[in-house]
C-alpha cells in the first residue's frame, strides 16, 4: 500500500531546498510562520513546510488542489481542525513504539491508542460525509478511501464493538483498600491489600495520609509513625526532589502491581487480535493537516479584510518566469492587521514581471520609497508559491526556483577583521559559489559601504555575472548609474537574463512633492536629479523653499534692526 500523504503525491518526497538562515531573516519568514500558527504547539509543523521550498511542479499543484478543496468544503476543513486534538494524543502513543506484550502500561496505552483511532476514524467519516461537491484533490480522496476501507474492515468493526468492554475492564478499578496492623504503641507494623474497588474514595487517600499530606494544614489525621529501624524509601517527584515513602508501602505497591497485572492479562490477550490495526497513518498525517488548517486560517483572514489571493499557474523551472498582477507584501499586511486588529489599511500593490524580456531588475528610488518592501514581496511570493499556497495578488504564473539567496545590509562583524566592505564581499562570493540559472537572488543596497566610484564598478561586474548565469535577480541601489547602464550591460555581456531598470515612487506620477511617496514600482530609467529635488521638497530644503525662508527671516531681521 502506497504511503498516504497530503503533501506529497503518492507519498513520494520530491526535492526541496532548506532556506538559509540569512534568507529567513531578510524575508522575515519566522514572522510568516508566526502569522500562520494559531497555536505554539503547531508552529514546528508549519515551519517545516514553509522553510523547505518544493521544486517539483506536480507536487506544488498537488498541494494547491488540497487547499482549494478545503476552501470549498468548510465542513471538511472544520472536521479536520476538530480532529487535531485527537491526533495530538494519538501521536504520543504511536510514536512510542509500544509493544504488544502483557505489561500493564503497554496494555493501557494500546487500548487508549485503539480508542483514539476509533474516535478519529468516526470523526473523519462524519467530516467527509459533509462534503457537498466532488473532491478534486487526490490526497483528500485517498484519505477518504483509506478511512472508508478501515471502517469497513471486519476486524476493525469487531474491535469497535469489543473495545468499550475491554476499556471498562481496565477503567473499573478506581481505588484500593489497605489494612494496617498497629503495635502496642500504635505504630504500623504490617499492611495488607484488602480489595480493589470500582469507586474512588471521597476523602483523602490512605497514601496521602501515610505521606503526611495536609498534616501541617490541620486537616485529616496526623502522619503515622514509622518504625525507626527501617530506612526510608524515596521516589522522584516533579520538582526533582525525592519524596519519602513509608517502607511498609513498598510491598503493597508490588502486590497491587501483581493484582492489576492479572486484571490486564485477559484484556491484553483480546487486544492481540487487533495487532495489525494501528493509527500510525493518521499520526503521520498530523503535521500535514496542521499545515493545511493553519494555511487556510491565514487565507481566510486575508480574504475577510478584502485582500486578493491567487493560486499561481506553475510553469516549468526552465522558463524562469515570475509574473504577478497587483502583488502586495504579505508581511506588511499582517503587521497592519496585528497592529490595529481590524480591517486592513490600504496597501499599495505592484506588478511583478520577470520573464524573457527582463530577469535582472536594477531598482532605484528614494529611501523609504518602497524598494525593500517590493523586493521582499518578490521573495515571499516565491516562497508561498513553492509551498503550495496562494500568493498575494490578483493573478500569477511562476516557475519554481532551486534556492533564494539574499544579501541585505548587516551590522559590521568586527570579529571577522574584514570591516563592512570585506564582509559584504565575502557574503556575495558565497552566493556566487552556490547559485544556478534556476535561483533567485535579492541584493539590497549591496556595496553601499564602499565609495560611489568603486561601488558602481563592482556592482556592474556583479550584474554582468548574474546575466551570464541566467537567473532571476533584484538589485536595489542608489547607484543610478548602474540602472542607466542596463542596456550597455545587455549589449556587451552574453546571457539569457536581460537587465532592466525599475523605479520606485516616481515623484511625477500621482503625488505632489509634499504628499509623500506613491510606493509604486514602474519600469523606466532612473530619475536621478528629480529624486533629489523631490526629496528636498519633502523636507523643506529645495532651492525655492530655502530662498523663501531666507527672504522671510533676514528681511524680518533687517526691518527690526533698522528701527
């Protein structure tokens, strides 16, 4: 029987790439994991999917259809979500590799495992019964069939009928009665197990009294004296400190274990009939179900506040394409949602286009004009697409990448003894030692720590190397000369990835100089001086503004001094 998986077609794991720590930090992927994880206990399952990029188009589409089905079938999604607490407990049993022996704890654990399995199967049957339209997902269809086959199995049905009786046989023993003989000085000298009872004692237990519980609180009876000739026996506690036991109790515990062992033996023999039945396949699905439920919650949260999401068409990796209409930065939206706990504030969207006409973008623009936000949105779109989720935008078609490499400014690492520029150079070299034509490279203000002349020269070499490799890349920079040289680089450097210029927040687009930035990203040559004029006007230091200030101040001062 093929392995059942909701993440991998036919249970076959296809190649993935573990996202590097630097890229996780630069794209703020841990924040994405946090946004998707409604429960801390589920965070690791979400993280395991988000931080491992799937490179296989078939696998990505397989996941898309699972999530699409769950969107279309709210009753099924709700049923899977309600199933998670059962799977949480079931996992603890199945992953212990519990044997099939007669040991009391093994018997109890095995009985509980089977009980959880029955409850899970019944709950899944109910969830699938609520499906209103035919399922499209091969994974969910396979799960439904597996559950149906198990529920229809004769041995499973016999177990369902017999299990309540077996559980009752185990759970009907709730207390024991102990007899204690006292000597002439009212000291305990012998104890014997009198009976095993079906009901619990309502008052403090004998064991508590023997251990002295509540003695200092004026409740119950005083602790019984122990013969001084007998050394103490200890047992560990949750605090790690040993707790003294009356040595008379030790034989009683042994006797009790023997009694309960005999009680469990008939149950153990009956359970052995169902040795082939286990809930491991459901326990194995737990992290996958967690991922889909958490992903669905995030999708629905975004849709509720009017944010567009689209399942991208997955193109062959060889095409090296990423086209998204009206893309927005997921992380920015989630920050706003968490901050205001209400409808999302307007978020600027931009198209993303990387194809045969241009795969290496030189992005220029003013500080805080949206360059880094736009570049981060490209990385997040790629990650979401390759884990099988919808991407932020109205329409999309994307080729998988084999890796995402980022180069963002970091604090100077003095221990390296190389200085800032040396560290930058080292990290850039490390990227070129690993990239392929199917990679995505995001360079944010790289080489900004060196002089303008040296920076332009070195940046030009880097862009030429990227073009020769043929990958997709974004280089955000204040070096307008680099963007101006795009066509020259295309002309004198062989390669399939054309270099092109993008401009952030064009000042002449829609806003007046004093209205801030538009955060729109558009193709076009760098604006150079016009940026400086626009920025100066925003801060009140344009030539015209300064001249007016001087005229006002000094003309006023002159009039005052003349009087």
